C-alpha cells in the first residue's frame, strides 16, 4: 500500500473481505491509520467514507452498517473495489474481478474499471475470461508456464492470437520488446543484468 499498489484478490470471501464486518468497516479497513491517527475509530467518519464509495459504485444495500456477508456476490465485489480504492492507489491489480458474479454485476464492474482507467489509474487485469480480456485491455501480455509468450496491442488482439500464445507459441512482434525478450530466453540484459 505504501508503494501505491492495491491488489484485489480472486477469492473475495477468503482474502478480500472480512465477512463478519459491516460494509463501512470493510471499506475503511486499509485506511484506518490515515483516518484515525490515534486508532480511535469515529463511526460517523467511517460511515461517511464508506457511503461516498458505495454510492459511486452503486452498491445495493440497506445501509453501510449492513453486514457485508448479506450482500450478493456482485455487490460484495464492489465493496472490495471500494475498500482498495479508498487507499488511493496509483496501480490497481485485479485478479479475476468478475469470477462468480452475475452478468449485471459483471457489466457494473467493467463500467467501474473503465471509468478508473479513463481517470488515469494504471490497471493490471488478470483474467482467464478471454472475452473480458479482449474487451477491457489496451495491451495483453500472454503467459505460458510462467513466461511471457506474447505482447499483443489492442488493435491486433483476437481470440486466435491470444490462444496461440497461450499454448506456448512465441509471437515475435518487432514493436514488442517483451515478446522478443521472452523468445530470447534468459541471458544478459542491458548493462549485463540477467534477464528472465
């Protein structure tokens, strides 16, 4: 967090939320020390911060004091987004952000992510949902067995290109240093630094 990086995990129940906590308690959890210098929680402040994010993300709830466990999967995911965006990151890593949520919630999450990217937030999307990757990405890095096999710009991205690279076939694009480095394998990089 101190580096300005926020990570939204794939498993929102085990890693993204404290299910016994309220929506307000979950949203403010990463920023408690910033909000409350002496760690004396002012519930009115906590609720106001949570309210601003839940309104922005259109969370369907009875109020910010509602237990997060009572929300639908899509609304829980929006609370996870709110929780980490409250920390004001410069980089947001989303790991399978729409897994296990319904189509309406998926559209909402995509809307939120697109708005954040338009505002200048750097977003790294990790997803096994190929249509999601193609629709949401400006650039796609494909990995196979832990190695980058292709870097595909949006204008050249297709299901075929991604699947070809995902099977381990290396696509060499003259404009993509990452793909070229992956094809070359480990070896000395610039100034003799090891690569890979």
